C-alpha cells in the first residue's frame, strides 16, 4: 500500500490551529457546567433514595456506641413499668455517661437457642425439644429466633425466623458424641452480631461442659458476647449428684461455674433444672423478661481505643428498684 503525506506550510499550520481552537473552546467552557449539573443531579438522586430511619426502627450499631439492655424489678421481684431515661444512671469505670437513646419495654428481640446434643443428654432431650418449641410458640410477630444443636458437630436447625413453629429437624435429631459448646456459641454470636434488633439474646441448654472445641474458648465467647451486647440465659441440666463424685465431677463443676459466669457477666439469667422439669416454665419466663426490658445506649466519654476492659454499672434513681445488666465490655482497639 502506498503512503500519502501532506506537506505542511505555514499557512496550512495556522489554519489547522485556528480550527482546533474553534472546536475545543466551546467544549472546555461547557464541560465543567455539564459535570456540575450531573454531579448535582446524582447527589440529589442519592439523597432522595437515602432511607430515613424512624424512631421505632432497629438500632444500627456503631462501633463506638455502647448498648445496654436492663431488666428492672421491684423489691417483690416484679418487672417495673413506665420508667423513663431519668430513672437510670450509667457509670463506666466510675465515670457518669450521658444517654444517647432510650427504649422502653416493647421492642423486638433476636434469640439463638443452643441445644446440647451430646450423649449425656439422651434422656433429657425430649424435654429440651418441647421447651424450645414452647419458647418459639410464645414469640411475637417481630421477634426472630434461630435454633442450633451441638455435639461433636454444629448444626443450625433453623435460621432466624418469626414462625411460631420449631423446625422438624430438631425433632428428628439424635443425641450422641462429645460437646463443642464454645464453637457453637461462637457461631451463633457471629450471626447475632449481624442482627439489627436492639435486644439480642442466647439460650444455652446443657448438662455438662465443653470437651472438644477447637476454634473458640471460654474467654473468646465471653468477650464476643459482651462486645455484641448479647445476654446469655444458661439452662443448667447437670445432675447435682454428679458434682461430688465420679471421674467427671471436676469437669461438671467447671461446666456449672461457666454457665453461671455466662449469665452473670452478660446480664442474663442462670436457671438450675437438673431434671429438666422446669424448662418450659423457665423458657416462658425468659420470653416475658425479654418483653419487659429497657434498652439504653451511650457514647463513652473514654475515647481511647485501647481494647481494655471497661466496667459498666447501672443504678436506679428510684427507690426499691433493681436493674440487672451486663457487667462491662472490651473497648474497640485501633
């Protein structure tokens, strides 16, 4: 193919330069205005699409926001109703904290029910399934419940749902093998962390202690639960007679102490029912308690992100009232 070329002359070069300036100048002047108009339109569209969160929407947790669920009872053990933010005082490491938000009793909750399916649970398993079914039957339309089982494996029988019926897989499950309690708690806590409900809780049902978790530990699950504001209700089915004699007595005593620790530090409740005969009553009371709580939140005056333990103390500004809440949390770490 033959190449053709145009010989440039001073006159031709000048004409080309004038032509280019004539074409480019209008574009250069109009581009910023067009870009600004497009940016303004884009921002306007984004603003119109941005949802506004009403007061009764689930609380979206910020990493620096501390959420505290409080169960308040009078000196007769009955739930206290009609309280306001002025009735509460919160100290963190002894320093007063200003409340950022306050929610009274009626608020949805997310609950994870964890059922021990190890071999020692065989004769109690029917009672546990029935109690879990009773718990699910008492939830409200906006409550969400998931069900897990654990032995040497971890199974999620039911994802979070408001259906008042327990999964048929729970009824078909057979107990056996060992106990991965911590690992199951860790998996359930990971799911609860993602929930937007103001109130998050875990129901742990067991007759022993962890024997083979490989991922999580007592300290790691306790730390995770407190960081996520999850209240743990421990249902202890350990036979009292097994605590004083036998090769497993030391391990069972440890298991009971740990279930008490889970409940006490997280602000939940410890239920002792060695024969399993108090399960349905206990589950009904737990649902009732979750419906009669107050949810407080604040931004800590301690701005250090040092990962250290911070003690929370909730007190009541009314006489003859007692507030139960989690004992503290580990601060975020940069």
